C-alpha cells in the first residue's frame, strides 16, 4: 500500500488480495431456527402498536375533519338562505307599507363598528377609560360594539376620538376574514 499521510490508499491489484472463486455452498450461512432476541421482539411489537395507533388516530382525525367541513358547508347554505329570506322580507314590508300609504321604518341596527382615529396625547381621564372599556387602546384599531343605551352614551362621550357606523353583513364578513380575531358568545 502506498503511504498517504495518515491514511492508506487501497489500489486495486497492487495491495489487495486476489479474490478466490468460492465453491457453491461453501461459506454460505446455514439456516437455523434460533429465535430473535427478546428485546428485538418487544421493540417490534411496540413499534407496530404505535404505528397502528397513529394510523387509527389519523383516520379518526380525517373523519372528524370531513364532518367538520360538511357542517361548515351546510351552515354556509343555511345562512345564505336566511339572509336571502331576510332581504326579501324587508322588500315585502316596504312594498306593503307603500301600497297602504305608509312608510316602513326598519329596526335600528344592533351592532356598530368603532375605529379609534386619534392617538393618546392629551386625552382626559374619562374618555381614556371609556376607550379602554371599548378595547380601543391604539390608534386605527376597530371593534364591534353591541348597541344599547349605555354603549351609545359611551360613544357620545368619546365621539372626538372615534369614527363609527353601522356595518352591513357583507362588510362584517369582509372585516372578519381579512383581519378578524376575538371571542364568540361573550
């Protein structure tokens, strides 16, 4: 072998022993009935049980996700029918009132969208507290507010720091899909 620093380089034909042709069956391992080690059997069994559990969990999750997706689609069509019926009902009420010589006054909105348009400089303590209660701590943040007598009074007191209005169903869905996060049911 040639010396190459700290390692040997094997050159075929020069420093390798020639391969001798082996006779058929010579040197081949004989099959024996020796069982594998107990540790290997336990590992195989544990691995198989973990795999089976993972596959079952994945199937259950996929089924749960499929059911959830079906529910979402079903709910979408339910709300679509609801809003279409509501729109038709409003048009019918307006038409009925017009035919009878009256005016139809739609109900007042129950929700408002409020945006803070002024910063924190020179805000008196009372409006500052109201803005905190409305969760409007930074400029250009917006929240949905359920309208009642108390919230209308609060909005009136902080009217110089906010802009607010009544959103449509389409606007609400756009806002929530684009930037929305929050709690439902509280």
